C-alpha cells in the first residue's frame, strides 16, 4: 500500500526517485529518533522512577489509614510492589498504577467472566462474581468472605467503583495526615480514578491509580498468530517464538488483567441487559501479552535487541504526533497505536536502522487506510474494531490530516519535523 503511494508521487517529474527519497527519509527518521524518541524514553524512565517512589510510599501509608485496604490490596501496597505494575500511557509524564486486588488465586470464591463482544455491552469487558452469593450474604463468621462483602452488589458482583470510593477517601486522609512527607503530591482528579499529581521542579508527573485484578492464562477468544517475524532472518524461530507464548499460557502465567472502569451505556443500544451489568463491568487489558510480542524473549540476542529498540522508537514517534504542532493523531490512545504497531510487526520482520523510514511510512499508510475504512482490528480479537470509540467526524478529520502528512513527507521527508513537537 505504501509502495503505491510512493509510486504515485514519483510520477511527478520534479520529484526524487523512490530510492533517493527512502534514503532521505531514513536520515530524517534517524534524526527524529535522536531528537524526539530517545529523549522521550529517557524522560519516561526518569518520571517512572519518581512516580513509583511516591506511589510505593503512599500505598505503604494507606495501611495505617484504612485496614480494609490491606485486606483487599495487601500484595500491592508498600515497597515490594513489582515495577511492571506502573505503566506509561504513551506520554513521558502520564502513568497508571495497577493496585491489584488479592483475589486472583482464590478461584474458590470468584468467577471472572469476559465479554469480548456483546451487543449490549462495551467491548473487552468482564465481571467478577462471587460463586456462592448466599454464603457471602451471611459471611460474618468467614474472614475470607467478610473481606469482600461490602464491595458486592445484591447479585454478588464485585463493583469496581466501591474500591475507587474507598481509595479516594484513604488517599485524601493520607495526604492530609502525612502532608510534610507528601508535600509534592496532590490529587489531580478523583473520578473516575484517583489521579495523583507529583510536582518535580517545573514539571509534573501524573499517576492514575486503578483497582485491578491479575488474571492467568488468556481470556476466552484470544487469537495468537501462527508465527511472529522477530527479525529479518527469522526462519523457523518465528514459529518457535509463538510456541513459547503458548507454553507461557499453559503454565498459567499472568498475561492479562481486568481494571476498574466507569462505563456509559453504548450509544444507540436500546436493549439493556436484564441485570444491568454496566456498573459492575471491569475493563479487559492484554497489554502484558502485547509486550511479549513487541519486546521479544531473548534479551541477549543482539539482532532481536535491535528489532525491539527500533519498534519502540517508531512507536514513540507516533506518540509524539499526538502532541505536535498539528496534533494529527490527537484522539488515538496507546491501545490504538500499539495495535497498529503489532499489525506492522506481524507483516514485517525487518526493523533495522536501514528500514526505519520504510516502517514509519508503511505504518502511516496503514493508519490512513484504517481511518478511511473506519476500522482497525484488534490484533488478538480480530472481529473487534477498536476505532469504533472514535466519532465519525473525528475519524474523517484525522484521515484528512494523516493523508496530508503522508503526502508531505513523501514529497519532502524533512517536513516530518513540522508535525513533531517543537
């Protein structure tokens, strides 16, 4: 598709050849990586350290404020929390922290049910329901059941907002009681999640605290690709990589989570579920699985490390295009852009420095086509269109901007710098 776009421009007599343009585009992408991607990744790492330090200190204090938090989130509070619980939202100063509920291994109490696609519900959602609702209603003498009793609705579902409400009050009290220790921290937003603002000199770091549940294996309906071209000369190793993912699934590794979320009823839906599930819904996230595919598994393999590095550099450039002078990708989430990258990786194994310009160009062309067709398939749930959360007018406007950007860099690769943040 990108080749056709290049050929169309080459027909104009005054333009450089495809080879000359590709060489020039590679040079511009190299410069853009040094000027934008590398500093963004470094800033993200620095800010993540700041965010994680304060979140660990804050959650440790929560134990003293409300003992219910220790009962519910015990393994997620304090200084022993795994670093991967803190994740970037694509901007160097915006993160979210998964505060994990301690129910993930107690399968005797709860049943997690996923809804990848349901006409009455938002896509990629789940419920957490107590298996024995009657027992939960009479749980005064059972310590396990009594922990969760106040967070259940009448039908036995864990309600995400009940944990958020408890968390909001606890964070408020913690910042008030330990004000001197957390003088750099304030609550930026209370709904739908508690979002902290951490002042660091002239900069601010924002951390969204999200009640979550760690899940194991994969959610029902997940599709894994038959092979994965990790690098230009993958050969049989591309299938071996996917076999390794299947082994992780079979061994019960955690590759997905569900997160507390606030939903509105899907627009245009007249029929409402009899049990009115929307307030009880959790959001399904499989970004841990996405990371496995984008990062690869052999960290000591120089060639795979090169692949991983340039994948993430190109992704950072797309993140930056959400913030540039033209903000041509404003409105696209990290999920949208990571999915776009996954499809590009699935098609192309060559992510070397010499092909960085081509990968950037073909990803951009793919996005233009997706916007025109009003669809972007989820990589692991191919019957889901993750562009459906954009309005028709937003898609049309973005399609025009992306088309203009693509035409500009095909004619003059240096024009990429006009669209990136100054």
